[in-house]
C-alpha cells in the first residue's frame, strides 16, 4: 500500500492525472477484496490489484471516462441477478458473467495535478500573479524572454526564451501574457501556437485591440485570435497590480470550476466499440456474451466465427459463444 501511495504522489508531482480505484465492498468469490486499491493512469495502465480478468478491463474503461468527466463514480460489478444500486446518482452497475458470481463495489476517484499557470513577462502584474498562484499551490512557470533567473522567486520554474514547448504547455495549461508593452505580440503568437486551454493578455481594451490587429496582419487566423481573453480577468475597474492578479485568478478558478479538464485530443476514446470487434485503435473489444470490455492484446480467449474474430473475458463466455453464437450476435451486430 505504501508503494502505491508513493506512486500516486510521484504521478501527481509529475503532472500526470490518474484514477485511484478502491474496492469498498465485496461479497461471494470476488477476487477483489474490500480495501484493495489500484492506480489507473490516463493511458489505461493499472498498478495494483482490483480483480481478475472480468473486472479489470471494465474498470480501466470506466476510469478513462471518469478522467474525461472529472467526476468520481461508484461502479458495482457482479452477476446480473444480484446487482442493485443502479438507480442511485453516480452509481454504475455492470453485469458480469464470470464463473465466480462474486460482486464488488469499486470507488473511482479522479486525481488531477495542480493547475499549471504560465505567466509571460517580468512586470509587477506578472510577479503578483505568480505569487498568488503559488499561494493556491498551483504549478507556476515564468517565461521571461531575455531576463535573469535571479529576478524571480526560487520556487518558480523560470524559462528565458519564448519556446513554450520547453515549458510543458498542454491542453490543460493556462497562459497569461503580462509583458505589458514589452514583446506582447511575440508572446501572444507563441501562446497561440501552443495547445493551451486559456490565453489571456494583461492590457487595456485599446492596447489589446492593437495587438490583435498586428497579429491578424501577420497571418494569425481568426479562430486563433478568438482564443485571446483580453482584457484579462474580471472587470474590477481601475485597480492595482495585486487586485488585478486577484481578478485574473478568479477568472481562472471560475473557468476550472465549469470545465475541470478538456480532452487531450479530439479523439478521446469515447467512440462506441462493436461487440466482439476491434476498436479503431485495434486494442479493445466487447465480449459479446457478457458485455465486458476486453483488451485484445491481452485476451486469452478468442474465436473466429464467419471470418470475424471475437474476444472473451473468460473461458465461460467463450464456451457459451461456441455453443450458440447466433444468440449473442443477433443483438450485437
């Protein structure tokens, strides 16, 4: 258990989201026992133990959904005749046809790294913003093109050029340009070239309009220009640098409360999978007998039927299919 918790701390510090899965109740001959835990990463890798071949693939699939939604979920797995709780909000019941006929409830809790805020510039507004973000225990990176590391707080990750690829900007990152007249245009162009979910500019409405027009004339498309939030922050009127930083953080907190995370790609794995057939990634299929998700590269039970492959979670499902394949394909094809 200590190793698993250490791994969770390590993944969070590395900025990697994951699901902490815990068996909160079990009965019968379920291989997953109360208190069993596992970490399920965004790529579907499981570390720890929750149960056997029947349970694990479904829990991996559901964990990916939990990470996408940003909300915890309780999953009840067991024989169809013994399941209860599906009418409760936040509870998902998954019938299983495993020979053991055990039942277990697994709590899937998404764990996300702290928000990553990238502040571009070495202005008083930039300094106030990074200081307040640190107070919230956010990850802070400062981009000070041509500056000096000694000018910044020792806890900040400081980068001395505008190559945001080195900063680790991804689709969860928020970028605020606070150069305040010093290379605003270059900084915004670099931010728009990144996948950042939020790009803000500390500037007056008049100044931000001039910057956007400059970028437009140099080929930046309207779709990218529409990503710019300017003036940045909540409208508090004429305020000082610290109050301005508060208004910016308030806007960012509000953004994250509405949409905790965005999909890392347009293809987030939510496409339906045909029963028993390959997914587009050729890695997952649905057992046509019990409906469980099966990782095809790990599946030990496979049947060729009418020139098509089908995979199964366990020997019992394979046997049932071989005896009467039409029974299971009539509703799945």
